C-alpha cells in the first residue's frame, strides 16, 4: 500500500477514488512514564517515553487506515493527514488520528 501526504503520485494515474479513510489510536500514558517525562522536561531533556508512545500511536492509526483502504480495494492513500491530541482528564491519554483519500492507481 502506497501511503503519501501528497495529493498525487508522480508517474502514476488515479483510476478510481474510494473516498476518505481514517484510523485512530488512543493510548493511556503510564503513571511512571508521566513522572519521568515531567522530570526530563524540567531539566530540558527529551521525553523518550512520550516519543515512543506517540510513534506507537501513529503506527496503529496508519495501520487501521490502511486496513480500511484495503477493504475498499484501494492500493494507495493520498493526502494523508496526522493529528495529535490529548484527551481525558488532565490530558492523560494520547490520541492520534490519520485520514486520507483511498484510491486505485496504475
């Protein structure tokens, strides 16, 4: 599956549009990770725990979006957009959503 943030693929022609597909991932942040992330932020370091969770959530969201596109018969997803949010009380959870246009290219 070709997944791109661009609206087209150079040298390939879109022959069918299936519409918008999306995937979401909501992950809870572990209490210990929260504590260590806060300490690292205070001393100016990077928060490896949050970075790892964000990457994991992004991969889950992209995978869900890809599965939805495959069910429609698509072989590519164009104009992909990723959004990151915190949800829940005190922003205790991470949400990543991915959306794009499922297409058939030749």
